[in-house]
């Protein structure tokens, strides 16, 4: 995590969100069938007739769960976008260096959007569904290529939604990093290139009596 610059705040946020998604998914698992690939390998078992089929609305349940999760991510992205636009407008009209708190907030949002899909594995599961894994699509694509049946099959609508969520998060992450980079550049420009302050030392830009620049705590 440290190598990816993922701070404890980012990890804590993603962990809390992933826990809520897992709880929501666990509540609905009894109404969702198992993986289709496993079902194909297992011989069918004759179940006793029942007036209630708990898997009858599995497609509707998956669809509602998917829509709810995507709406949740869009809400997060909306809040992030609003904060970033506000920060960008403030920095454009600000002549002095921005505060550390604002810079840290921008960097937090950049890292959050960048790592959300990685640190929230249940988000992918909720959107793709129990049987909508990308591994199945990859196997079908490889087998199609081996058989020489032309171009690989395209992604499914559900996979396209997942790719769209990842693309939106990446876009906001890059936007936040761009704002942070511009703010850091402004901070650096606030320091004079001809003089700098160090603890107990002042470096003068004017030459001393020896014709050289002076560096001392008391001056020339």
C-alpha cells in the first residue's frame, strides 16, 4: 500500500465502503444463483416442486443491486467533482500559496478515485453479478481466436457499465492530480529564486565584499 501511496485515510474509506457492499451482497445471496460455470459442471438435481422459486427474480435483483451501486459511485463522483471544481476556481483567483489542508484534500480525492475499484472488490462483484465475471469472457474470446472465427466478441452491456465506472473514476483522479500539480507549482513560485530561508541561515542574493554571494546567519 505504501508503494502505491495509499494513505490510511484512503484505505479506511475504501474498507468502510467495501464492508457495506459486502453486507448488502450477503443479504441478497440467497436470491441469487451460484456461478453458471459451476452449475454446468454439476449434474442437475431434481428439486421438489415448490410454489415459491427464490431464483425467479434473480435478474431483477442483480439489476437493482447494480443500479444502486452505480448510483452510489456517481454520488461519490459528484461530490468529488464539486469539491475539485470549487478548489480549481479558488486557486485560479488566489495569488498566494494554497493551504496544506486544501492540497491534502485534493490529493486524497485523487488517490481515492484511483484506488477505489482495487480496494473495494465487492463493488466489482455487485456490478458484474455472480455469473458476470470477466474470466468467462476472456475464455470465450481465447477459444474464438483459436478456432479462427474472426474477431473477438465484444463486451456485454454489464461489463460495459463496469468499464464505464472505472473510466469515470480514472478521469476524476487525473483531474484531481492535475489540480494538485498546478497548486504545487504555484507554491514553488511563491518562493523567491534569489533568496531562501533556512533555520538560522539567510542566503543573500546580493554579492558580499569579496564579490561572491554570502551565506551566513548574521549577513556580510
